[in-house]
């Protein structure tokens, strides 16, 4: 694929991606920090739904031959544990993931530009440190390990079973707490503080004073 | 229900549609959806103006050129455009930092938020590049391919994210 065609395709896919991220509200710092404090589960709902549909389409793609080859990343225990942990720290402090930073920029959050600059600086710092880190953390990969590979199974049956488990889990989650209750008045995942809710309940319960 | 002017779509529907974006990525580029390596492509391309030697680094060098790298830069840039369109249609354009920060940090200081935003962005991308992927690459794409790397990285991300969030003030 020529570079111009790739950029055109990337833009079209990115616009769809950004539109969906914005409509899903997962780019909201209130949703992300709320998820990490286990108070708001919108992020987990979106994430698991995206994984479930990905599993189904990749399974179908493999079965039909439309997607002949998957592209899993190599396993590197140390780098993925430490890098993943640091990324998680960053997700909470930034209130964003690398993709949703741009969603915040597009939606207008002023601090997101600063997050973006910080992200570029962090990526560049890693690029310069990579030769130093490579012998410590980035060598000795056991390969591109996958669950189906470890179990000696084809991808599609395991993927479809896993997708079914996720769909049941999402159904249970919606029964437990409907997603709309986590949205907040301004659709930013910020809900009234607990005290205020109690106060409101008290005021409502108290007889009206004349 | 799922109108273009709606502020929020069902997270299940929006999430499932995001998962479908894997299809064009695999069909046209033979690769999975990701976002974090574009930060290397952009920052290293900018750095090349002052440090042409960066091209010689084997890691940075492999992100400078090629269709896959610039496809991802366009993808990530497109996210901002798509978000702008969606927020404009639904009237949810934002300006000041989210009110969640005043609660989580216990201060309304914009300077404090900006400092934390820079630090957070820095750690986020440093960590994501060390792990070789972010919530898109390891999360959505990695787990959807049943990659062991995806399960490890996502588990570690939630561990780091939850540990940090517990140090902040409760947000609701």
C-alpha cells in the first residue's frame, strides 16, 4: 500500500474511531479516573465490548480466509509488566490513554494539549533510552505467545468461546448497574458526591416547612 | 437512540463498533489497531530536525518511515477530527479541564492540572512504548488475538492505574 493511500485510510478510520470514542464517553477523564477507583465501569464495558466484537470478527476472518494471518505482539515479561504498570500510572494521572488524548484534544479539553506534549516527550525519551534498556528488559522473548498456541488449538473456537463469556459478563454488568446511571449530568462520568446525594434524600424526606 | 446528536451511545454498541475497526486494519495493512507507536513516529520525526543521528538508532529508525507508521499517525490524528465532529454535533464541546480533577486532586489550580497532565502523558507513553503497546494495541487488539503479551500488559496497566487512583481523592 502506498504511503498516501495508507494515510488516507488512516484518516478515515481515525475519524470513525474518534467519533465512536467520543460517543462512548470513554475519553472522559471522569470516566477513566472513576474506573481506576472502581466507582464507574463505563470504561470496562466499552473495553470488553470492543474485545468481544474483535474476537468474533477475527474468528470469522480466519474461518473465511479473509484475514489469513493475525499479528500478535511478542511476549516480554519484564517489559510488559513494568511498562504496563507505568502506562497504568500514566492513564490515571493523564486521565487518558494514548488514543483518547487526541479525542480529548478534539473535544476541546485544554489540558489535553499538555498531555499530548508530555506523551511525545515520553515516547522520544524511550526511543533514546531503548539501546540502554534493551539488554535489561527487551531481550529474551519466548516469542509471540498466544493462548490458543499454548493450548495447541486453532484460534477461532477459543475466540468464540471467550467472546461468549464476555457477552454474558456484559449482560450481567448491565443487570447489576445500568450504564446510564454512571454517565453524569454532563455526560462526563462525574457524578454528584455521595454526601450531596444523601443530603438531597434527607431534604426530600423532611416535611416541607411553611 | 443512536442519533448523531446524542451525547452518549450505549457503551456496548460503541465498543463493539470500535472492535470492528480491526477488520480494515488487518485486511489493508495486515496489522492490528494501535495508537502509541505513532508518538515515536511524530516525536522522532521532529527530533530529526535537530538530531539527524536519531535515524541511526535501530528502534527510533524503524518508526520513521513507511506506510504502517504513517497510517497510524493519520489514524491518531483522525481521532481528534472525529471527536471534534461528534462533540460539535451533540453540543458537548469542552474547554476547561474536567471537573473530576478538582475533586481528585483537591485543588482547582489549572497549573497543578497542567503539570500533572504533562507528567501523566510522559509516563503513559514511556510505559506504553516499553510494554510495546497501549490500551489499543495490547488491550483491544492484543486480547482480541488471545496474545499472552496483551493479557500481561493489560493486567499490569489496571494494577498501575488502580494503585495510582487510590492515592487520589475519591471522585464521587
